[in-house]
């Protein structure tokens, strides 16, 4: 049976790779590039030079945060699609504090800023989470709808009270020097000229902590149990609502830190474009990573690689940068499909019908949830 | 005082994409499938509808192009969620990401550089034209009735017909059956897979038409981020409407009325000091409030989110 499974996995993986190559290769040809050159430019070339390699890590930083935020929530079956808005709130908090801490010691400023960003992100996640656990309002809709509201709030600040008094641009004033995340080149002599900053280290540490908590502690076990089957978890005595609420807040907090990292490490001010959809890319990262932390790490780095490759291929091969999004989306859909096929075939082989969780008598509040593993 | 006439006219216009989307999403959800691909399907309908109209010179062919794209998007969602049984949330979000990426890529290839590509938009239909001076009651009624053909089709044809098909025909019964209890539907001889595909493709076509209305009629051009979350609003409207077409359409009208009021107040004396962004955020906040007040214990379709497999 085990060998058979391995064989199945191999067949599905080969099929998935062939599909991805066919679709993306076709897109490259349409864009007028040799697919082999394009694959090299997109995935290999960024890894061959130190500067671009560091830029890959830099591009991966925000989506490692958002990927982890999404993965933690989805793992519990809480569909937090509001990471984009929660990130923006973290960015607002960072820009707000960054403007008023001139002359403070960095060792004090940075923790305060990170904490405030986490709080802001969690606060933005709180309303949908409360609506979900208290009234049973589907969090998919409420978290989604708060994203445009968050962006409008940012725009209101930038066109109103925070408009740069010197330039008149819709950008907040530059944050104090003490509030800037130091570049890693300051600490590690091996790292040359690069924007790579403290945020990357924080993201990695967060992912390690999240991995440990999810896979090695009772809390993690409860989170996973709620995600696999809320009904079963309730029978086992787990307080499902409380778990969902906490997961939602942690997810929002991590998203908020992503916003801090972008403001303090890259932009040094709040801008309307502080997030070009990092919250949504986080969903891709989380899914490609199979909702596991090691997976998020690999997928985040892969998409960082793709992002650097796609922007340099605009010059080297005259491929529109939008093709990077097509490649990313194709990867996602094919992986989703491949995982579904693999699970289906495997469960059939085991003579175990996949989706027949016994519905318990006490329906929890909230929208229906899948009881099958996702 | 044409203030209210302006707002009512704008309400019907702004509600039109939401009405098509709501009809489409109601069909897919009634068949048991949450299609979060709606945002991308509307986006692709807006772009490919525009691109077809631009190259053929005929906005009605553009509409046909959008319908084809919508059917394909629905079929792709079916492949993932019906045939393969993949998670619906993730498949829909993935579909949206792919369709927006494809549209922007094609936009870049077809319309890069140079001046903004434009088409002659679909004409307004002005049945009461010349009914009086703009300020008179007749003139105000005329300005309310002065709408695009697709708006008339939405409210007078699509909504009643979609309701009738869903509630009064064997096809509608099958769609509701596979969304409520696919096992029983299967035993009764209904092909669950085929009906779910049909519902997804009908739904996709309506969503795409909703998007295409914006490029082919309202704007006459395509710009990035053109759907701007309207698809997500529709997801909320369907829940608000409790999966009933007329209630969903009512929600779309309420949303569009608040939205249009906000736009109108920007150019109204005495309201200039309210930041524009607050006005624009208001409709979203109201939708969330409406869900909080009315969305409790809503009757989700029985097989919502559940893939079906014959065992």
C-alpha cells in the first residue's frame, strides 16, 4: 500500500509539473519569449548573483509573514481573507509611531512599533472574528470587505492629516531614524549592498515559533483539531469558539507585523502602495505550502524568487511583469487540483470514504464547514 | 432639484453589475458551490469583453466574448471543485488570482503603451426623452429612465427569468436539489456533477456580463482594478438575500443607493468637508452591519462547501 501511494504521488506530481510547464510555457510563447530562457530568467537567474539572491529574501519577507498569518488561520478552518487589511493597519501603526519617536533609543522604539503593529492588525481582525464566533456570520465575507475599508482609511490619512507637508504627495512624513529596521548588512559582514533588513529575521523567527506551536504543543493540536473537524473537536471538549477567536487574533497580529516590516524596513513612510497585494499573495504562499510552516517558508522563498525573476525578465527578455502573476496563479491552481486528486485516489484505495463525517446533533453557530481535510 | 432623480438613476446604473453578479453567485451557491472566483470572473468579463469589442468594433460581440469567458471560468471552477473535489474557498480564490493575472497580462500585450484604448460604449436607452424640462417632474422621470439596455435587461428580463428558472422549472429544481442534498438527488436520477457544472457555467456567464457592463457600457474603456471588490460585495449580498434572487437584488439596490449617495454628496454644497474616502467606505461598512443584524442563523444550502462523490 505504501509503495502504491508513493507511486500515485509520483504520477500526480509528474502530471502537475507537465500541466504547469504546458500552461506557463504557452504563456511565455505568447509573450514572445523562448520558454527555456524564460524559466531560467524567472527561477534560476535570481539565485546566481549575491545581490539578486539577497533581493529574493527581501521580496520573500512580507509574504513569509502574510503566508504564515493565512496558514495559521486556514489551519484552524478560519478563513481569514482579510490579511491585506490587517497588514495595512500594522503599517498605519508603524508610520504613526515612527513619526513621533525622534531621538528615542532604537532598542525601545522597535519593540514598541512591532507591538503596536501587531495590536493594530489584531484589532482589525477582531470584528470579523467576534461576528463569527458570537453571531455565526461568515468570516469570509466580513474579512474580505474590510480590506477595501482599510485601504480607504490609509488613503484618507494620506490625503488628509498625514499628507507630506513638504512635497504635498499623498505620503506620510518619513519616520524617525530610530524607527527604521536596520539593514542586515550592518550586522553580518558577509552581506554586501542590500536592502535586506531586520524584518526578514523576524519573519523567520516567527515561522519557527509558529511551527513549534502548531506541531509540538497542545495548543497546536487543538488548532489542528478544530480545523479538521469542528464537530469532533467539540466532542473532544475543545472550546472551538475560543480557539477560533485566538487564531484569528494571532493571524491578524502577524499580518500587522508584516505592515510594520514594510514601513520600517523598506518604505520608511506610509504610502498608498505599501502593499501591492501581499495579503492575497500570502494566501497563495499558504496554499502552496500546504498550510504548514516549513511549506510556507519554501513557498515564500519560491515566490520571492519568482518576483525578482519576473521583474528582471521585463528588461532582459521583454516579458511583461504581469506574466509573473500568471505563473504564480497557475502554480496555485495546479497544486490545488493535484492535492485533491492525490487525496481522492489515496482515500479510495484505502476503502475509506473521504467526506462522510458523522454530523453530530449540536450544530455549532456559523457557516457550514468542511469536515474533510483541505 | 434633481438631487434625488440623480441618485435614483445612479442607483440603478451602479446596481447593474451587482445584480448580474448576484444572480450568478446565487445559482452556484444554490448548487452547493461557493464561487469566490466571482471577483476574477467579473474582472475577466470586463477585460475580455472590452478587448473583443475593441477588435470587432461591436460592443454586443464584446458581450458575447464576456459570456464565453464566464462559461469557461465556471467550467474551470467545476473542474476543481466538482470533478476533483478540491476545497471551494481555495479554488475560488485561486481562480480569481489566475483570472486577474491573465487579464492584466493580456491587457499589457494588447494595449501596451500609447493612448488609452477606447470603444464607443453601448448607447443609453432614453424611452421618456423629451418629457419636459430637466427640472420638471417629467424631466426627472426621464433622467431616471435614461439607462443602458443592459440595465433594463437585468431588472426586467434576467432577474424574473432567473427566479422563474430556479424556482419553477425542472432545471432549477435539480440545481436546488444538488445543493441541498446531492445523495438524494443522485438517487432520484439527477446527474449531480452535470447539474453543478451547468449551475457554475450559468453563474460564471452572469458574473462576466456584470463585469463587462462596466467596460462596455459605463466606461467604454478598461482600467486596472476595475471591479474593485464588487465581486466580494456580491458574496455578501447573496448571504444577505438568503439565497433568494429578489432579496439579493434588493440588497444590491440598497448597496448601490448608499454608494451613489456618497458619490453625489461629494459635489453637494455643505458636504465637501467630509473626506471622500469615508463616503466610499460607507457602503462596505453598511453591508457588514446588515450582515451582523440579519445574517444570524441564515439557511445555508445543505450541501454548501461539500464536494460530492459517488461511493
